């Protein structure tokens, strides 16, 4: 009876260890997926900012001035935007 109990306890420990390892792998995978998504978003924002500077010559403007400039043109641009660029 004692041997059987010891054997079951060992199995429980091994199973718990496997569960812990699986949970660690899942968390690691989620971390890397989130990290990848953040990097992609950062890259996209940098590229859009570069395009803004290029076409609006806004590199010398402050953040507040850039926002003001965009507010001035946003209504016009959004009203004239082709359908293919509109959100669905």
C-alpha cells in the first residue's frame, strides 16, 4: 500500500511538473507574440511619421503644432478619401 501511494505521489509530481512546463511555454509564447505585435506597431507608427514629415514638411513642427496642422486638414481629407481607404 505504501509503495502504491509513493508511486502515485511521484506520478502526481511528474504530471504537475509537465503542467508547469506547459504553462511556462504558453506564457513565453504569449510574451513573444505581444512583443512581436508591439514591434510591428512601432515600426508602422515610425513609417507613418516619416511620411507625415515628408509630405507635410512637418519635421520642424512640435507635436502640438503637428496636431493642429492635421486637425486643419482632417475633415477635408476624410470627406475626399476614396472608398478603398475608408474603414469598413
